[in-house]
C-alpha cells in the first residue's frame, strides 16, 4: 500500500500494540506475532510492535500495517522510543510501514537533533511514514512543523511536564485534533472500549491500545486487586 492507502486503512480503527519484554512469559517474536494475528482476527486494523524481530514476524504473519518502534535505553537521555538512527534504520529495514519516534522536548542520546534524524530517515526510507510520539500540544505543533506524517499522544503522562491521568488524555487528543492538519492517534492508558470510543469522539484518527488487550499479567492483576479490595471492605 502507498502512504495514503495505509492511512486510509487505519482511519477510525483499532491498532493493537503487541509488546513483551525480556524476562516476561510472552517475550519472543513467535508469541507476539500470534498475539498480533489474534488481534487481526478480532478486527484490528494495524499493529504497533517493538524490535526488528517482532516487526518482521508480525508483518509476515498478519500483512497488516505495522507501526514499528525499538525501545532502547541510553545513559545520557531519558528518551527510549526509537531514540537514534540505529533504531530507526533497524525498524524500517524490518518492514515497518510507520516508524514511531519520541518527539518530546527532551535531550536525545549523544546530543542528536530530531530534525537531523527526520531528514536522514526521509532520505534513506522515503516510503516509510513518520509518527511523532508526543506528550503536549506544543510538541505536536513542532512535530507537524518538522514534517511528521502522524502525531500520537503516546507519551502524555510520561514526561515530567505532562499531566498524569487515570485514563486517556482526551483533552490532549481534542486539542491536537483541532490544532493540527495531521492525523492524530490516541494512545496511552486506554483501558476500556468506552474510552477508545471517547478518543474517537474527541477527534482521534485512530486508537492504539496495548496493555488492556495484550498484557495478560496486567489484566489478571487488575482483577486480583479488585477482588482483594472487595474482600477487605467486605
């Protein structure tokens, strides 16, 4: 699909984030690709995936549009979502249709500058769409100015200067949708179908949900915690 077709296929739909980390029971490309295939069977229009291995396997198994990221930590920066050109190149080479990059207003590893990363990515991977993971309206506006194709609310509540909400940041979704000409994806703390629908009503182009669907250990813990609280108050 070309860029317009990819975006059209995602409009108004659910993108499922399929991620697991080293040491977790579900870690591994085979398991995550099966999780992604189950999401596709449930009606997901796209997948967000972490690491080149998972991206390649998910793309091959589902044929859905994939938002690729690679979470890597560097000692000199708090940015870890596809933070340098090394990670950007790897997820593009793995077959990502969209690469998501932390576009928050924080220092990057090695002093790299976001405009330089965008320029190099455009030069090397002209067919890949760029998504800015942001935490504020200001960052979303800057992302549009820099030439991103999509803005997502992924990092609202995960920077020291953005508000922490129990649920999705509907205010940010709505403000970005009004302020930008770009598609705005809602992501972060979306735990129920009603919250996902509220994001779309607030102006989101598409909704990304992860933990509430693909992290069974966290889903189980929510039930256990509620049962325990009920027994204590009982």
